[in-house]
């Protein structure tokens, strides 16, 4: 079966793989930042929602770098592949490194040598505006990882394939929180907002509605609406609700936003299906270490279960910076209490945690990405 080779962001390789799995289903991990999935009719549409996807290669080849490997040998492999895979038309070879790249393999050298071998009357080289782009990726050890990652092999490998022209990487520069008419310092970055939405997906159920009971400045609602999903936003603070509506209008999308306690969202929106509950609750030190903050979270989870028992939850909860260096078996504090205790409370509200991964915010604060599916 033909498939797609996916190149992920270096910010958080583990969440890149988790996001792709949530959106498309099982995957093969080639490298912490490289994954392979079967090509389905819906693959590109689903991948258009990914926040941590950097590139897509079609009909890709692999070259595990052994002791006798060389640029010349790799160039020959690419040329052999091109004879049966490269369509007629102009082309360019473009190379990049992941992490530290592969020792002894130069991007300039492979572009030059592979290009010379592939070039023909049917496939002239055009470095300015080629009809086809052969992308070569040298994937080596991760360079100074911010987030611990034990998945995938760091063995050096070269991957090449045709860049998928029907997919375009999303740009978030034009809608950073500081550009919005209503801005607060704690506003969620749009790429992270999109990531949380993606992580709440499941292969078995296609969500149609994103519910955010702590909408703040509306970042999650904006990203949901931009993907064509219904967005239901609410917040206890009416200023946030008004600000969310302003930001939605600025972004050119529409969504519903109401003033409401998180515990009352089921009464506000009613019973629904196809929901994912995506939120970034307030995380100031005073709020997340207090019993009140924990109670608000648990009440929101109870209300979500009442609103759509078959939904899914994705949230980011405050944790200690030490979580970034922890191993999965360690019982890290989340919301000011050991995760083992919080996990029991979450399950008691009808949710089963399926993903627990820390992300760095700044020196004194990290957040734990938590994804929950309905408990059996």
C-alpha cells in the first residue's frame, strides 16, 4: 500500500507522533521526527489539521547509514528510485537536516550529486520553480532536546521522496495573540491551541464540535472555527467572553460564546454528540495550587461527561518544571497534587487518561498535556 512519510517539528517529537496517531491512526516510527502512515482518501484532509507537521513526502525511500555509507552511494539510490518514481517535468533536489544531521553527509553534496544523476531530457533541473521537488532529509540525533523523548530510533538515516504539493504548512504568524484586538499575557499560542484540538481526535469518531469552558481570549475557539468545526466557548469572566467575541470577529470566523461557570456547560449547551472538550484552564500559581482550582477542573470534567459521554478531553494542567526531566513511572505533581491521586479523581468523573506529557512554559512553570477518552 502506498503511504506518506511525515516530517515533524523538533519542538516536541513525542507530541508530533501522538498528534498524527490521533488524527490518522496507527503509524510506523522511523525516527523521533519521522513517521510513516498508509495513504487513505482522507489522509491529507486529516493532516491539514496537524500543528506539529513540517512536511509530507510521497513514495519515499530510506537509506540507513552504515559504516560504509556515502553520499555517492545515496545519490545512486535516489537516481534508481527516480527512474520509476519521478514524473516527467523539471525538478530540484533540496536537502535538510533533522537534529544534528548525519555525520559525513553534506546537503550541498547530495543536492549536487543526486541532481546530476537524475537529470535527463525528460527531467531537466530547475532550481527556481521546479515542477517536482525531491526532498532529502538527513535525520540524526536530536540536538539539545527541550522535552524528554524515548520513542523511535536515533540511528542516522537518510529519507527522500517527492514533496506533497497538495499540502501546505500552516502559518500562525498573522494570528499571534498579541495581534488580536483583545489580548492577555496568558493567551494560548495558536499552534498550541490547534495541537490540543488535534490530540483530542480519535480514529473511531470524527468530532464536529469543540467545547472550551475556559475560553479566555478565544484562541481555541478561533482555531476550531478555522477548521470548520462548531466552537462553543464560555468563561466565568464576562470580559473574557466579550474579548473572545471581538477576537473571533477579527479572525473572520464565528462561534458562540457565553458567560458561564465550567460546571454548568451541560445546562448551557445541552446534550450533544461529536464533542471534544479542549481547554487551557487558568494556571496562576495561586489558582492551581488551591483546592478551588482543582474543584473547578473536576466540575468541568463532570459537566463534559454529562454533555457528551462519548466525547474526548484534551487539556494542559500546571505541573512542576521537574516534570520535563521525569520518567513515565515517576509520580509527578499535577495541579499541586501527585498525578496518581489526580488520575483517580479523573477516572471517578468518567474519563480515562490516555496521554500524559509535559511541555515547557518558562523556567518556573511547565504544563502537563492530558488527553482523556471515556472510561469503560
